[in-house]
C-alpha cells in the first residue's frame, strides 16, 4: 500500500514535471532557465497542486458515494 | 470489478482482487488528473491560481470521468461475459 | 505470469478509458454525461474491444510465425 | 532478445531472460494496440463496428509494427555490440 | 527527496528512501530522453546523424530539464510542508 | 537495481519503437514495410541511440555536479 502510494506519487510528480516543462520551456538558445520560464514553471506547479488537491477531494467524494451505493445494492 | 462470474473465489484470490481493486482506483486517480488537467487548464500559466472557470470545469470533468469509468467497466464485464473476453488479450 | 496479465489488462483498460473519454467528452457545462456522450463512449468501447480482439489474433499469428522461424534457424 | 553476446548464462539468468522476453512481448502487444488504434480508427465513433477499411488497416499495421519491432531489436543489438551500448543508459 | 520533515527515519526507511531516490533518478532520465527528443529532433529522419543544431539543443534541453526538475522538487517540498501536501493524493 | 535497469531499458526501447514507427510509417496499403520506411526507421534508431548516449552523458554530468553540491552543503 505504502509502495503503491509512492508509485502513484511518482507518476503524478513525473507528469507534472513533463507537463510544466513542456508548457513553459521552448527556447534552447541558452542552457539556463530564464526568469520568464522559472516564473511560468512556478505558477504551473502551484496550479497543478491546487488541481491535484481539488481532484483528490472530488475523487474521494465520488468514490465514497459509489461505495455506499454498492453496499446498499448488496445488502438488498 | 473484473470478476468475470467465476464461482467461489479462494481467500488468496479475494486478497488479490482487493489489491487489484486498489491498483485500479489509484490508476484511475492518476489518469483523471492527467485527462482533466488537459481538458480544463489554461496552458499559458499566466496565473498560478485556478480561475473559477477552471475549477468548475475540473469538478464536472471529475464527475464525468468517474461516470465514464463506471459505464466502461460495466460494459466490459457484460461484453466480456458474452464474448468470452480476455481470450484476445 | 498471472500478475503480468492483470498489469497488461490494466494498461489496456486504462488506455481505453482515456481514449474513449478524450474522444467523446468535451462539454463541461454539465457534470452528468449526456446521451450523445454515453452513446459515443459505448460505441468506442465496442470498437476498441473488437480492435483488441483482432490485434490479439494478429499478434498471436505473427508471434507464432516468428517463433517457428527462429527455431528453424537454431536447429540448422 | 537482449543478450549482448555474454558467455554461458546461469539458469537463474536464463529464467530472468525468459521473464524479460515475456514482459517485452506483453508490452509490445499493449503498444501495438495503442499505436495501431491511433493510426487506423476513425475517432468520431459514429459507428461501433469496425469498418472494412479500419479492419484491413489494423491487420496491416499489426504486421508492419511487428516487422518494425524486429528490425529495431536486431539493429539495437548490432549497434549495441559495436558501440558497447548500454553504457549510456 | 520527498522526506516531508519526518523525525528520525529507521534504517528500513532509509533504504526505502534510497531505493525511491534511484527510481526517481531513473525515471527522470527516461522522461528527459522523451521530452528533449520531442523538443529537439527533426522528425523526418532524412538524416541518421544528429545535426550540430540538434546536438546543441539536446545539451541545453538536458540542463534546463534538470534545473526544472530541481526547482519543481524544491517547490513541492516547500508547498507540501506548508499545505500538508500528500493528503489529497 | 539490475531489475530497475531492465525496466528503464524497456521503457526507453518501447518509446523508441513507438516513436520511430509513428514518425516513419503512415501508409497501410501494404502489410510489408517499404524501403523508404525501413530506411527511415533505421536512421531514426541511429539518431535515437546517439541522442540517448548524449543525454546519458549530460545526465551523468549534471547528476554528479548536483550530488557534489549537495554534499558540500551538508558538510557545512
């Protein structure tokens, strides 16, 4: 279980890195991130985290509702 | 979730089924984040905070994704039972 | 082996969900799937299953042919 | 498949090699489904059945994907042997 | 890397942390290859050798990707500590 | 560790196959690869391998630099 959470975290974290890098970095005339790029990445990370937290809440609610519904069906 | 109508599972099978259920749920969660972020977020990242529109879109996307997941899961089991699905996999 | 099959099934199933959701759902003015969307998803699932079954057959044939060829080479 | 000319493998190594072979085959199958579905299927899903054109496209895509997989696998082994591939990985 | 300020890890936890660190590094490497290839390579493959422009682009992309990975990792830990991140996961 | 390397190799190899197939094969009027397609795939593989080797070197350098920096910070 612990292992699964680490794995899921890594998938989500990896997708976040790919996603924010892809969205924010397109200039390869320098090998150092520009101020514009780091700003964009930073906002992307904040937005992604808020998104994850929000979707996590929704997911938990939806999952709880479904589990309750299934248990009702089974107990009938 | 993917028990294709087999009779009396052993307790080892039950544990494996729960384990898989958990994996399915964890993977659904990761996929929901990926799919709904792609559908709802403005990719320019000029703002770090979610706009109201983005937040509402995410909520609805989550509900629709969950519903779609259920529909597809049910349909696969029905079709699977009918066609003997799993053979081609 | 059993474990690998479950894993492969989950990858294929997960891709199917993503794929059919992405292709069929683009309207977020409601939080419930519309009739058009459920219809599209249902057809997408049927088509995907037929596709998987067909590709599964082709894959088995191609794999058998390759294995036979390799064994012939080895026995020479 | 990826035995880079090592001498006499132990039986543990042989089992690991077979295991990997199976993983490679299973992964190739998943990837083929993904790639050939993207290449051949009409994404509007107005029809639930495969059209004749889609079915033929899938068959040919499967054959070409398999062939490409073999070619690439062979090439990697040759290049790998020549350049001492794997070091950079 | 993802140790959110927990007190005194046991040696089993330390080993797990190192293992995860290795996984993170390996995965970062795979992702870098994927992302930077997409950003820098000409997809027509009329040439088998890397052009000078592609090679330079890859080097810079690698450096920027690495830097971005560090920035994001640091930011997640800071935000995570502040907001109690991980709860929503 | 050995297992992880195999897994990483498989991910990278699988991405290479997908990538070169997607970039080079688009004609499904035949079930055999054409000369143009095999040529394209072959060049794609060579370029991908050179890319991987190059990025591997860069990655090792960057990783070594970062590790050295972290150890300095810790020893302070």
